C-alpha cells in the first residue's frame, strides 16, 4: 500500500489488463498492460486504461453533440476497488485480470467469495471484508464507504445503461464480474 514497489514483495498485488480482438481469450491480443504500484495507483491507472479503450458514441441534439457513456466511471471504480480490496492475496502470483472484449469487460479477482457471502446476498448489499486493513485504507482515501453499496450500484447502473444485469459468478478459484457494454 505504501511502498514504492509493492510488487517486489507481493507480486500478486497488481492488475493484468488485456484487450482482445474477439469474444474470447483465444483471439488476438490488441493491447496488454501490467499495472503495478500502490492500490490507489493501480485502481486509477487501470480505470484510465479501461475508459480509454471504450468508444464514446455521440448524438446530435439540436445544435450540440451529446456524448453517451458506455460505462460510467462509478461502475469502473466500484468494480476495480471491489477487486483489489476483496481478492484473496494468499493466492500467490495470481493478479487481478481485466479482460476487455468487444461486447464486455470481465474483472477476474483471485479467490472465492469469503465467509458466508453468496452472489444473491451481494446483490442486496451483504458484504464481508477478507482484507479489513485494505478496506479501511481505501475508505480513508474515499474510494469506498463500507456500506455494501458497490455491487447494488453496479447492477442498477448497468440495468439503466444496457438493460441487463452484469454477470456475477464464481468459477474455479476466481470471482468474475462481467460488465456488458454492447
């Protein structure tokens, strides 16, 4: 959190970002980045990369052009902050992976859901912190409020934006949040 190169001691602490040409990981990689640093740096840099990779369509309304957000910054922030705070850091050398496909973004966080948390409980705001120190640190920096609003906010925003809920699933030793953008 505080060191200049946290990845030296916790190589699993960063994010691997990849943008693919097709709809799965077997297609060509168009862009790949390894994002390391302090937690706020990792979140901010990945959010910038994600926003820059998403086109911003515009409509002409009367005399002005109005841009339409395909993915609001609040959704990006919640997805990344949840991933860095709630991931299982005991799974060594396994970074959070953010995959950008033409129709969706997947945020893949190492570790299963903690304690008694289930996907259905998350949808209504139940939260349990596997990493309370990280949670407190990011709350102090105002990245989060510790009220369990992250997933419900993402769900509401995505339904309003694209008309369907994001995907939430546990697969193997990963939790996967899928944000549909097309």
